[in-house]
C-alpha cells in the first residue's frame, strides 16, 4: 500500500493536484497525508496564533473533505511554517513512499525560490512529484465562498443564503468568525458560534470548514483572501441600523480591497448581543 505525503498551501484545492490524488487513489490501497505549513498573515498589527493555525487547518480540512467524497483514505496536519521542515517532521514519524509538492509557478512561488524540490529530493531519499498550478489563471473546480459573520452566525437568513448558493453550483464554504477581542474567553466564544453554523451546514451535506479570525473584521477578511482562492464573499450583519460593521462601511471596504463580489445578508429582528 503506497503512502503519499502531499505538501501544498495556496494550491491545495487546485484541479491538477486533486486529479492526481484521484488518479493515484483509483489504483487502490493508496493513503495520503496532507501537510499545510503555517502561513503568517500579511494584515493586522497583532498576530493571533490560534487564528493563524486555524486558517491552515481549514485548508487541511477541505483537502480531506475532497478525499472522503472520492472514497480515498486521507489524514492531515498543520506543519511548520518552513515547508522543508514540515516535510522532514512528517518523515521522522511516518512511513512515506513518495512526496507530492504543489506550488504556484516559479515567478510567484517562494518555495521554488528556496529550491524546495531539490532540497527535498536530496534530503528525503524519496521521489518528489512536483505539480505547478497557476490558480489565478486556471481557477478551481468549484466555487469557494468566504463567509464573514459574528453575532449573526446562527441566523436563519445566513444559513438560507448559503444553502441557496450551494444549490447553484459546486461549492466550498469557508466561514470566518472574528473574535470580539484577543483574550481567551473571546476565542472560546467565537469557536462556539462557528461550531453552530458548521454543524448546521454539514448536516445539509454542504462542504464547509471555518476558523476564528482577527477581532477586526476587515483584517479577518483580508487574511482569509490571502489564504484561499475566493470566488465571492458573504458578509452577515445585524439589521442596518444596529450593525457596527455596516456603520463602518465594511461591505464597501472589503469589496473594494479584494475585487470580489460581496453579498450582504442582514439579520432580521433586534440584536441580543453586541452589534456586529
């Protein structure tokens, strides 16, 4: 039974990588272990370590969701922020027969500028299969919708909109719930709100993953766009007159900064918690 290590980051959902996994999996008895290195965010004055790790874990989770759909055996983990170290850490603990590395083209790939493929071949003693994917040109085999919500994450309006989008085309959803602050209680509270929506959508057989984000919703959105190839953005807020996000023109700022279409979903009824 061959064991493959798959190393990828921004290209984790690219068609070439998914097709190779599907092809190797179809031969039978193949096992895959996905590693996504930590990536430091470009936005925000403070780095929230749990949010950074969560963002990488979402990329792992979406890759494993694809494998489950294909009936392929897969595991995964978040690795060291240095991709070479991330691979070598796995090789110390697991039997691996071949390494698959997916990168952006040479002009855009920091991994290739550091000669990652050659270093892995020399140090690992395993064959390294290198896949180049230009996601900006090739796109993905499905739409990826970024969902930004906080106090309204469990609202019927948001859930109904996401179910509607899921019916229109093959979709993956990434939910980001900004923390109310940087302390531990805020982190736990954000995770609880996130879990509610993920469980609701998963029960409808919608492929969804999510993570907590920076307390500033604009920063949280921009970091998510850095991590994923996003097709569109859904921002869920409290009613127009009660929402701090609306008052701060979050929808317009995110749309202008990302160049992505933004769908605004406003919750009906009055708020029971702090405005978002």
